[in-house]
């Protein structure tokens, strides 16, 4: 999608006459690309109007960077759609906050439940899981395994077949034990079915969740709109989590779901690991959707600075990005400045540094480097997975570097994301260079 939109913009900016007709043609190409990426058709039509209205083409100064202006208009229009424009749900400390998950089978509910539990646990909440999926054989085992790995207390039953009873018993038990975050996993079905919806409503009535989250697979496509609408009408949910954003899907369906239900995306799943959960950030989500994460611009800048880049580039072409590469990048960023601008160029980094001035950001970077410096050579040269497999490593590193486990986690999430990008870039480097030559 990003490539097609960029191509459309490039075509326009290289056209012999930059007239309004060419601009209209480009908006059409962009709209088609969005529709193909599963953004809802009506939504695309609206976007088209918004973009046209926001770029007053004939009023642009002759030497304006039209490409940037148009890209920005597309970007802003999409961000506006996925931006929740509302306050997020914040669980209360010292109280029992019940969070219920709904969604179709395979959407990623069980996986994401554990990730979210882990996320809250790392932030000091007393957290637990309830498995109310009695429909799928092995569902409880799956949750048990995940929960055990993450050291999170769980409840479920191998004999009770009524999910409503399991949910109610589990929530009651944990409330008595003064758990602060009680996450209820439910079953899905392959399709939207009456039985599923009836079950959801019954569980909702029984456990009275403070927040209901619908889990949506990024690859859902055009079905996103009707599916999220149907769920919304029966089991009114207040938040969406998009999973598998690390996959090949463009994720346009996610945008449609938000637009159809006026419900914010709160997190995105970025992989199968326990730590692959990120707070949703409208800007980075849309950047990714449009392929605008300015990694190319960053690479150019870095090359011009002649920094310690050789090994990392070699690794990236091989589809690897170790923790050491992450550390080298951090050090390079510190050399480059101004920090806020540089951080914004790295996907994911912008969000992490949000609201910080250069001094705060600099402190943060230093802490991240301290974290790396507290690692063993083996850990530094690893892909970071050993930290997930042995979480005590994180505790040790946090202690050694005078930071927190949360910060270590954050660094590893960033590194893993870069690893994912490196993997995708492997082999695609030549294509990218070709594309770059055309710009
Ligand atoms: P459920 O039926 O909704 O409970 O779905 P599961 O949690 O069992 O997930 C279905 C599959 O999706 C599993 O193989 C998960 O590992 C995988 N999965 C879930 N979230 C993600 C994600 O963010 N990225 C990737 N790559 N896989 C995911
Ligand atoms: Mg499940």
C-alpha cells in the first residue's frame, strides 16, 4: 500500500505539468490503493474529499514540496480516523478491575490476554486470568501454559462446560483475593454466530466487566466493518486490540473497524511473544500503513555521518538485528541530534520519546545504553529472545543498570521491532535501492 501511494505521489511530482487534473488522478490512485488495503469504500470516498479539500492545489506556491504536502494530507486524514479522540480507560489501583475479551476464533484473544496481563503486572497491578473458553478443546491448557510462563495466576476448569459459570466463579474468586486486574478470556467461533453472541452477553452480564475489548486480526480485510458492527451491537465493547500487525496484512481493516464503531484501538499485537504488545499510537500506525516510517531517510542521514554502521548494515542485509545493533544505533543517535527529530525518524521511537524535550530524551537514551552495558556479550549479540525465555535476565540487567524491568522490556521491544523490519528488508534491499533511485 505504502509503495503504491508513494508511487502515485511520485508520478504526480514528476509529471511534466503539475495540474489539478494530475492531482485528481493521483487522489484516485491513492483511493484505490486504500480500498485494496481493505479500508472501507465509503470511508475512502470521504477521505478523498478531505484530502482534496485540505490540499488547495492551485493555491500551492510554485516551489512547494508538493510530494510532502500531499503525503502529509493523506497521513493526517488517516490519523484523524484512527485517533480515538477520547480518554482511555484507566484501571483503578486497589480495586478489582474486570476486563473481558471478545472476538472470533483465532483472532488472538488468548495470546493477547496474557500479554495484557503481563503488561499490567509489569506496572504494579496484581493481575490474573480467567479462562471462560469451554468451547475449544485445549483452550484452558493454552491459557495455562501462557499464564505459567508469565507467572500470572489463572483460573479455569476442565470439567465445567458452562463458560458463564466458569467466568463467574473465576471472577468472584479473584475479587475475594483482591486482584486488581482480572482478565476474562472467552471463546470464539469461526463465524459470527448467534450461539457465540448469546454466550458473550451472558458472560458480560455475569461478570460485569469494566472494560470489554474486541480483538481483531489485522488481516481481517473488508469484513472488519460488518464484524465489528455486529459485535458492537451485541456485546458493546469499549476498546479494540489489533493483533498480528507484524504480518503481511496492510491493516486497512483496522481503520474500518474504528470508523464503524467509533471505538479506540488501545494496543496492537506485534508478534507471538509475550512482550509483543504495544500501546497504540495513531501516527506510527498510519506511518506503517502507508510505509512512511522514515527508515530510509534515517539510513541516508546515518551514512552521511560516517558512523559506526558497517556491522549493523551487514546484519540488516542478512535479516538480523541484535541487541548490540540496537546499542550501536542508540549511540549513533546520540551523536546525531537534535534528538527529538532523529527519534521521530525511527519507527516506534517517536512514541517512546513523546512529550520529552531533548534533555529528557537524552537521559532516556543514556539509560537505554546503560541497560545494554549491563548485558553479557552473549545477550548483546542475541536476538533478544533469551530475555523472554528467561525473564530473570531482565531483572538482573535492570538492577545492574540502575533502571527498571519496564525500561529493559521497552528496549527489547524496540530491538525486536527493528529485527522484524530487518527480516522484511532482507532480500528486499535491492528493490528498495531501485525504488529509492526513482524518487
Ligand atoms: P484466539 O482463538 O482468539 O484465542 O487466538 P489465539 O490467542 O489462540 O491466537 C491464534 C494464533 O495467532 C496463535 O498462533 C498466536 O500465536 C497468533 N497470534 C496472536 N497474536 C499475534 C500477533 O500479534 N502476531 C503474530 N504473529 N501472531 C499472533
Ligand atoms: Mg482462545
